[in-house]
């Protein structure tokens, strides 16, 4: 059975004027290079380097402002409480906050680094979102990612769920699920392994879930070096929770070979927007099959697959430059789409030459722009990692807690907040200094006042 992409008429007349709102993670005051992510080359390469939290957060805010200046709605998600002392208490450390930090820094510095990670900045991993045009109950669905593959990231999902409920706080429009069971069988990394295709944001789309391995079936092709974080079973569970139509849902396996090169999430080797899929030619295990199924389920309108050949951009160059970890966006009043890339893509000769040829070719991508998010990039997080895409109709957008939609005043407030509270740099040894924890809590306490969140963080309760 085939569908045309607009056979299911929008259930709410204002769905047609939907837009994609990017919610970027505000980079937290403890941003540091812990070397915590096995399989993430940048995280390992930059392990224990000196980080620059203030610069990191300002780079993030500048990117948000840039996207706003291009005419997009821009949202923000808040950093989590770090250090996460409740986790250390659960692991048997006790006493005052300072005492715990002192004990852990001596006994288990790797645990201290994990509980100090500002990794919630990468909001593409915060959750998976299903826009209301795709769901049976016509609500926008959210499932926080359990991030069970990496200990430091597994600490995020509870606070993420709480924050999402505070922002999308209206049962008429939004439906919130719990994270999947916290075991490797259901390893879920959220929107970083998820794409959606639709002629326009408000039209019923086809959703593509990308997994790295099976949990309950034999993996005929498997990674040899690095972990596959997302399982098929997790992706399937999300599609059930989100009440998606199986005739409009596709599951595809990421090429294990490319995970071994360092593409630990699919958004390191592909990015989509509306009817366009920009990908490395080796990104998927059964590419042709996937493309045929996507096109069949998409219907009569044409999907554009822009494949980057290995001979033009090697897998290594793709991973190093984060060419695909870009934001592919539609700009109002402009023909075609723009690709918002990290500066590292401009600096890589192979990739830059490819981008030249891309602009000369006849594809929906008509423009390229670069942003500097180097502090995040050094931990393996490019422009696309830093944002969560949420397609919203006009009335859904109006139902969002407006405190979290950036305007000039909020940007000024946040820039000022960062400048007053953030350290210029953090060295690995600084994590043992209890005053860093106190400074972070003071900053976060003020943040809850800015966003009128009440006692949101555990240290405030
Ligand atoms: O999960 N890095 C993150 C980067 C996440 C990128 N997100 C997407 N591709 N969507 C990760 O590996 C490194 C932290 C450290 O080593 O300090 C880290 O967690």
C-alpha cells in the first residue's frame, strides 16, 4: 500500500502552518573534557584537556542567536545539576557535599568526572519527538532517551523528562512517556538516531528510526571495536509509544563499519529536512532497501537523497569534520535549504571541496553557513547534536512555556548570567575543588529564577 505524503489531512486546521523549533542545550558551567565516551573519537582525543566553559556557553548562545537571526524560532533547554551528588550518594559515598567530592576524587576520579559531565548540552540525545501530524491521538509525543550505553549520560533522563514536562506542559497537546527500561537491550539515544520526512512540518510524515544492533536477534554484521548504542528493539518501542502508523515508519540499520570509524550516532553520518536526506553513501547497511521503503511510504512526491561518495569524502573526514552533524533548515522566503555546518567542515580541504561541488549541483541544498561550536565539538558534539527539533503547529507553539523560547531579552539575560557565573577554564584537577560545585549550584539556582521554575534541581529541595 502506498500513501501520498498528504493523504491524511491535518486533524487540526492550523497544523498546516507548523514550523520546526530547535531547542538547544544551554551549555552548563561544568563543561569539561572527561574522555568519557568510548567510541567517540573527539571525546577520547581531547580527554583531560583544559576546557573553557564560559566560551563554550557563549558559543552555544551565539549559535542560537544566529539561527534566530535567520528567522527560525529558537528554544532552549537547561543544563542539569552537576556534580550530580545524589548519584554519588547512591554509590555509597556519604557526608557533606565537600566530603563526598573529596572522597570520590581520591577513590574514583572517573565517577567524579561522570557526575560532573555537562553532557545534557547535546539535546539531540535528550529524547525522541513525534509531531502531532504523525500520531494517532494527534498529540506531540516525547520519550526521554535512557542513554544507557554511557554511565555519565545515563544520569540525564530523569531530569530531562522533568524539564520536558515543565516546558511542554499542556495535556491537550503534549504526551510524555518515561524512558525505556535502563538496560542495554533497550539502549536509546533519542533523536540523534531518528529522522522525519514530510513535504512540510505540519503534514503527516514518514519517520525513520536508525539502530546500530539487535538486542534479541543475532547480529549478522556487528561492530568490532566500538559499542552500538541504539538497539532495534528500543526504536520499535518508541514507535509504539508514539502511536505511529506502521505504514509510515521505517527502521534501518546503521552500517556497523561506520560506527567503528567513530560515528557513534547516526546524526554523525546523515541529516534530513522535509523531503531531503543528506547522507554519506556508506551510512547504512542496506541503503537501497531503506531508500525504496522510504520512498514507497512517502508516496507520490519525490524524496531527495543526496549521497556523499567515499571517494570525495572519506569516512574519517566525515567523522573528523562533522560534515553531516549540521542543521539542514528551510529559510522563510528563500529557495531551497541551508546547511548550518561546524567551522571544522570549512577547514577540512576534502570536505570543503565537496561542499563546493554540492552548491554547484542541482539539489535542494542551496546555501551553506558555518558556526563556531568548537568547545562542544571537542567532545564530539556538533551543531546538530546541540539541538532538539520539535515540529509544532501554531497552537502547540502557543501552548509551550514561553519562557523557554528565546527572545532578545532572554538572550541578554543568559549571556550576562554566563559571564557572571562561569569559569574561564576547568582543568581535570579542578573537579576535586568543592568550590566548583558550589559555584555551579549558585549559577543554577539563579537560572531557575530566570525561568521561574521554582525548586527544580535536587540541591534546591
Ligand atoms: O554522547 N560526548 C557525547 C556527544 C554527543 C553527541 N551527540 C550527537 N551526536 N547527537 C556522547 O558521546 C563526551 C563527554 C566527555 O568525554 O567529557 C560526551 O559525552
